[in-house]
C-alpha cells in the first residue's frame, strides 16, 4: 500500500498549457529542426503533451549561426504557413533568439540587433567549457539597455560546480535562470541532473523550457519521471513561465 505514495510520475503529464520559451523548432537555420517537415513533427509531438504555445529561439552565434531578424523571420513565416497546411492553426509560435555572449554580442546590443523575448527579456548563453571573457561586462550592458538577462541552462556549464558560489553571484548581478526540462532526467548526464535538482532546491531557478532540437530529445523528454517532491517544486516554476511568456 505504501508503494502507491512513492510512485513516480511522468513529467509530460504536467505540461498541459505550458509555454515553451526556449526551443529550436524553426526549420533550417541552426542545429535544431533541419527542415519544415521536422519542425511539424516536433510540434505535433509537443501538442500530444499538451504544449501549444512556443517562442522559438534559434541561435545567434558569430561565425557559426549568424542569424538576424530577417533569417529568423523568414523561417518563422515558413513554419507558420506549414502549420496552416497541416491543420495546426491552434498552435501559437513567435520567435526570439538565444544569444551567445561572444565577441560580437555587445555590438548587437549597441546596434539594437538583439531579439528579446516578451517583456524585454533577453535569452543568453555561454560556451559549455569556459566562461565568456566579456560575460560580466555584457550582463551590465544588457541592464543598461533595459533588458532582463535570462541565462539559458545554467546547470549545463561544466565549469560551474553544483555548490558553486558563482551561481549566487550571477543572481546578485540580476541574471535570471532558465533550466532545461531535459536536465530533470539523465539526458545530459547524472552530474547535470544533480545540479538541476540543487538549483531548484536552492530556489535559484526562474523559468523552465525544453531547449529541444530534435525528435530524439523530445522522445527522451516523454520518458522522464519525477518524484512527488520534485513535482511540487516544479508547479510554481511552470506557472511563472506561463504567466511571463503566454
């Protein structure tokens, strides 16, 4: 009888009405969906989970993915037309970007070429292997331009240890944290999973998102199970994400 109370639940059972504010579902412009067909396949699988609202965030990364409003806008229009053809007119997709803090980032800020999320949020990332040399200066610059910086997947940076005081320093600088739903399983490895749990326990996470790039990742997301304790911790984070980005 007591085993009933220990039973784990699937994460996807709690995604009804969720707004996915970080993903790579736009076709053909970064390391996400390769074409419109893959974009549609991803969205159809998302809708089976109850997710119908998306903010697509393709990479803007100097010398790798030099996207801009035009390339992102073209990909978004292509996807929206495909949604209509497939009878998915109930799906809402808008677009922003995931900005790499690299040597070109501050120029994009100064020239107004960044692509913020709703309410002047700016999604940023760093290299997984080492921090950006100009990161602290870039965060200050973001604030001076009246944006609110959101650091994507802080649990995945290998140079940040699970108990690192650096996380709290980033929060003191005004950074918001967006945690990947995939990190709640072992897709990125056990160490990332444990860091994700600790960031949630410490109350440092602000938003949740899939950061899905392909069908294999989305299938992995469908298989993640969560404990009752984690379930209770995720509810307010999901609500905060929905309220800020719906």
